[in-house]
C-alpha cells in the first residue's frame, strides 16, 4: 500500500535560486494539485537565468517569482521539508526541533560551481533537474511521472 502523500512540502536550499525552485516547479507538475508545494532559501539569493532555461526545456517557468527566504513564507508549517544543501538541512533541523515535521535530506550538487562553456554549464543544471525529477517521482511513487513527456 502506498503511503499517503504529504499535504504540504517545502523544498529548501541555500538561496532559493537554483535547486529548490527547480524542485518546486517539477513537484507542482508531478504531484496532485491537492499537495501544496513551496520553496525557500536559508538566505536571500538572486534569480538565476540558467534555471529559467532548464525549466523552459521542460515546458515550465517561474514567471515573476523571485527567490525568497524562510522569513518570506506566509505559512511556515509543512508536513515535509526536503533539504537540498547542507546549510538548508541544518537550518531545517533547527527550525523543526520542537515541531512534528518530517525532514529529508536530498543532497544535490550545486551547478553554479560549474565553469566552461554555456553548454557545460547547461549540462550541470540539466543534471540537477533530472536528479530532482527522478527523486520526486521515486519518493512520492507517482505512476508514470518519470516517463512523462518532456
């Protein structure tokens, strides 16, 4: 029997500029609309144009959304917090010490460390996108999600 999906999920990374907004957009597409999905960062970041590019390849977009921090969230209660970077994981554990919130650590590489040509950089961002897509599909056991058309 499949475990019930969380009602609300927060993806948390360092600056909410790369990993967590990609995860948020993928999860919004893969999970049912009844699951509330958000993302935030431990500290303020700047929007990353490579994120827009790799999301566009999937038919997704951030629209006018800008990176936000935990303090920017209207509601800070989530059933599940998925952390994507070490600093985010430490912050989530500190935040939830006295709360009954499940925290999972999904370490993801930081593609902003990649140098070289635009294609090398795009490949690093695509790698993170594909890792997140696979992990979300596996974790939430969404039938057919991994093989969904691009």
